[in-house]
C-alpha cells in the first residue's frame, strides 16, 4: 500500500530586508491507496477505486442523480505548486454512433474554475499543473451530471483523480555562520594503485519476498529485464506482482492461456494492441476484485471466464472476437461488464451463469450466432444500454431467473430475429406488452419487437 510522501529539500539562501532566509520546498503527494490519504481531504462521497494512473488505485466521484454535483475539497496555504492527474466520463453512448454529453469534470480554486486541457495519454489520463498565490486557498474537484431528460444509469458519468502533489515554499531564518578560518592547503593525496579487476557477480537470486514481488510489473514480448520487473509472458508478470498490484501489457501478440488467482489489475493498451491468442480459455479468473481492461482476445474457445462466484470483478473496454464457444462466461457476484466489443462467437456473446447483482451495460455484441446475452439461473442482474445485432435472439432468460431488469437503453438491430426469449420460467412480465413466461419479477422496461416464450405458461403484467 502506498502512503503519503513528505519530502523536504531544495534549500537555497535569499536576501530579505537585511536578513538571511532559508527557502525550503516541502512536497506532499496523495495516491489514494490507503485510508489516510482519503481522510486528509475531509468528508466526501468520492471513493477509492481501480485502476489509478499507472498504479492500482485512484479516487472516483460519487454516484449522483441528474442535475447534481459530487465534489472533493483540499485546503492549501500558498505560495505552492499543485499538480494532479485526472480523467472523466462525460459522454453516454446510446449506440456506437450516438453519443450524448451527460456530465462535466471541473477544477476550481476558491470557487473560480480553472481551464483543463484534455490531452489524454495512452491510459486516458490528463495532467494539470497550477501555481497558487500566497495565503489560504480551497481547491475543489467537481463532477456535474447534467439534466438531459432521458433515463441513464446512476453509475453513468464520473470523474477520477490521482497523484495529487502540493509543493510549498517555506521561508525560515537561517542562523549566521561565522567566517571560516583561512584554510591551509592540504597535501595532495597519494593516488592508490588500481585494484585488481573483480569478476562480475552472478545474477542476483531473490533473498526475500520483497525481492520477488513488486506493486507493478510489465509484459513486453521484445524486452526482458527482471531487475525492473519486465517479463516476456503475462504468466511471469502475474507471478511476480503483489496482491492488489497492476500488470501492464505492452503492444504485442501473446500466445498463452492466462490464469488469475489473486486480486490484481490487468491493463493493455488503449488501442487494444495487447492481443492474446489461444485455443483454450483466453483469461480465467478465480479471485475476487480482479480488473481486466483494454485487452484483445482472438480465436479462443471462450475469451474470458469468471468462475466460483467471485466478488467485485470489473471487465471493461476489451475486444473479444471469433470465439469457438462464448465470448465471456461470467459466474460472479456484483461484477461489472461494460464497454466491451464481443463479436462473431459461434454460440453466445456474453453468458451470465448463476450470477447475482451484475451490471452489464454499454457492450456491443455483434454477430454472435445464438444470443447476444444469455442469462442462465441469474438473479437481480441489471442489463442496459447494450447494442445487439446479427443474432438469433438478443437476450435469453433461462432456468428460473429472478429479479433481473432489462433496461430502456438496450438497442436491438433489425437483423436480430427476436429481442427477448424466456424459457423454463414463470411470472415474467413486460411493462407494455401482454407478458412472457419466466421468473418472478423479471422486468422488461421497453416495447420489445418480439417477446417469445419457448416453454411453460405465458403470464401477463403484474
């Protein structure tokens, strides 16, 4: 876990009204990887999340309704230099070509908004630096969710901050130093004879856990340097990263089956040039709180598989293509599946298997032969703002699902043979159609073009 860093240095001497002052620069940095960093900002609805700027943690704005703001404040005494990294989700994608402005991220000093340049790096982060004048000031980071008169999820739209650094200049009187005595020249030291050359030491073998594990490891198929934690395979990088650490995969093609059995974040390139090729499962997750972001997986049996109802995983911004079975199989609790492209699977795009309270939103599911999304015995899952095309059925609920909500924002292309299919269930209903057979209280919150029941009794609205 990272702690708050305080560095005192950079001493210089200034003349000020006849006296001598010492200028000391004090640097405080906050990386939000422990509660102490967050508490130093006072009460706020912002919360710790992952990933951060080239690390595992950052601070995310609170969940708010339309027309509301979420802010975090920091008092600072100038003169000081302030820098921080930020990113924001300010637009909502109703479909691949339909984008709506839903929010705004702002930075303010004493209530005055400061311009932010949106020049993101490959990880989606922006850097801001500003000089603060002398005196007391209040810094504010704010996210506004606009009122757009259209239903969007509470989780849509947010701001993130990380690596906030405040450098203060402190002037202190410096004691007067007496004039030194005249220095007597010392005899020049005798130059020692060169020592005999010592053979190069053998490669270092890890002597402790600290030598073996690191908070962040890297994968580069063209470069290997174990001393700075760069490995040629994803497997080696995962083996050497700490629990809750981050593995960053650089551009390249990696022919391996990835197995994750500890909490971590796996990040590829924003351009989706970190590609996994395999005939088996691309990424198998068997741990809580795992994040998979910006990875491409091609021609696997199943692209990503989460097993054993693990809790709190995030699968986002990935591209999965041409799988021989399914794009994803999710057997999880409170899993987020968002902004993924799942294309041309021979069976289903995404499968929720015995999953509970999962959020599946803003995914593009294209050309998956059987179903875009298949829910088997899933409960209390929320499905919204997904774009589905070229499948026999858009969404199928099967085998006694309960309490699932199919939201207003899902879009089914005309080439989907049937929007919603429900089988082996009962008491499922639509809000505007005669109903469909299925589990108790599964809600379809829009006018489906096709609402079909394969087995059992067709029920009406409750």
